[in-house]
């Protein structure tokens, strides 16, 4: 029984403001809390019957989790050059995927804590085959194409409610209550970790009865960027069509190809924010 964990930071217990993830002394505190939330999911997974757990660090530069404090039974994928982004290491050999510390989508619930979609500096909205998605739904679709069901989502209550609209069978672990994008009603991290552990155990126990989330091909991504400069530069890829001042779309025959294409487009959009050669002198 192999379980994959995609770990983010905005939905970790205790996180309420963006500065907690940016100011160095605060960031170091929350790296520890992130590691402890992930450890709770790992423990629950093994208690539920998992025999192997792989964790992919999926926040920011994707090198946040403290490997020396991570449950030694798990393997960690860390570092930021990844073709499959937050899913690096996932394949059809896994029996379930967990989303720990994830967050609401850009322009979703007005309460969701630190909501955004993949790259807050660039992405305003993302659709797959006409459906607005956040990171969890998008990643669940990729996992589903491997036949892997989404079995756990942990974060604030607005995020969990949002995800369960698309993934009604997922175990949702509410670790805080959203008040505003930069405010939350927090419960103690020890209690939050107990919730995560119990829900993770339950998710693994139910993994065989939860259907993978699949999206029929061909797969069309439609992305609204925050600036026309970002959208325009993505059309350097001949497969990308500009359909509005800030909106692009492209179509691929299968989900994983489309997912990789999306990630490449977002990378270009982020690079174009201040000009792709803005820092080059040679």
C-alpha cells in the first residue's frame, strides 16, 4: 500500500498570514509546523495500512520540509526543478494521494486563507475543460490519470468545502477556520495534528472504495494571467492561443501532457512578470 503526500504550507495548522511564510524568523517556525503536520499524515497513513509513503514538498521553492525532523519511514522529494511540480515522483504504483497543508483557489471563497492558484504573482484563474479549478483539483486530475484516488485534504474549512465540491469522497481535515484571506481562527497545532492523523488513517482504510478523479480528454487548459505581458509571452509556444488580453488556452490529448504543458506555461508567465530578460546583462 503506497501513499503519496503533496505538501503545501498555506494550509498548515497555525498559518494565518502571508508574512508568516516570508519573514525569515516566522518562516523557520512554520517550516517546523509544516513538518509536524506532514508527520501526522505519515503516521496516520501507516496506521491505516500503508507500507510505503513518499512526500513531495510543494510550497514555494519546494524545499521547506525539515528532512531531519521528518518521520524516518517516509521518503522526501525536495527541490524545485520538477517536470511534475507538486506531484514529482507520483506514478501508477501508488494507491492514494494526500494533500496536506493546501489552500483555496484564486478567486474562490473570499474567506480562504492565502488563496491562490499555483503562482500568485501570475495566475488569476485556471480552468480545465471549462471548469474552474484550484491546485488540489488540478493535481487530483493528474493523480486520477494514473489511477490514484485523492484520499485526504488538510487545510482551512473554506478550502475543504471547496475541494469536496469536486472530490466528495475525500477525507477532509479542517485544521483552522478561515476568517479572511489573511486571518484565521486557529486551533492548537497538537489538536490539528490529531485530526490529520485520524483522517489520514481513515483515508488509507477507504482508499480502495474512493474512485480516482478523472477528466476525459482531450484536455483544454484556459488560464487568465494577472498581466497581459505574462499571457503574451506564453504564446512563444505555438500550441498556446491568446483568447483575451490576459487569457490563453491550449489543448492536449491526455491529462499528463496537458499538466506538463500548463506548468511550462506558468513558468513562462512568472518569468515575464518583470520582463524575461530583465536581469540579464550578458
